C-alpha cells in the first residue's frame, strides 16, 4: 500500500491535482507519524528510510479509515453550518481516501458474522456486546466501521 500511495502522489504531482496531492500527502504524513510512534515504542534508535516501514497493511487501513471518518464528520458539520463549499471539499477528499480502503462489507454478510459471533459466545443480552464486538471486529478486519457493527449487534441482542 505504501508503494501505491507513493506512486499516486507522484501521479498527482504530474497531473497538478492539488486537492488529491494534499489528501495523499496527509495520509503519508499520518503513516509516518504512526511509524515513528511505533518505532519509539519498540525502543529502536537507528535511522530508517521511512518510519512507515514499521506499519503493516492492517494498521495502514486503520489510519486511512480514521482519516475517512474525520472527513465524513467534518462534511456533516459543514452541511449543518451552511458551508456547502467546504462540505464538498471534504466529500471529495473522502472519495480519494476510499480508493485506498478495502471494499466495504455488505450488511447481510455483516449480520451473518454477528449471528455467528453471538452463537460462538452464547450471548443473550447487551452485557455480552463487548465479547461479540471483539470477535466480529477481528473477522471483519477493517471492512466495516465500528458504529455499523455496533448498531447491528445492538439490534440482534436488544
């Protein structure tokens, strides 16, 4: 994913696509910052070409999902604040970020996973929601947002 992002940044520079370039550089910066944090947590002191090398694919997906969520929330706030031009910019950035995310899991498939997790845990009430959520999140591996999973679990347990 890191190589693809680097290639996309180069292409955006060639195309003079400012918003795309800004969005992609923002993600690369998020990768580097997370890599630096992870490197520091491991107690490593040697220099590396890219701190993002310390991240695996799933961590990169989580970083992009976080950025996408921030863009989505910002767009909603701009719409509420009657700033459609800023909302449009955030939505455009969100579209760019979604190119790098795995395909979202369908609701039916997600409900199936939740039902399996409920059976596996033997969940019968909302008190077991955390156990069910943990199992489903591991199986989903970033292809669905926590809020969507939570709503489905609540609906099936509640």
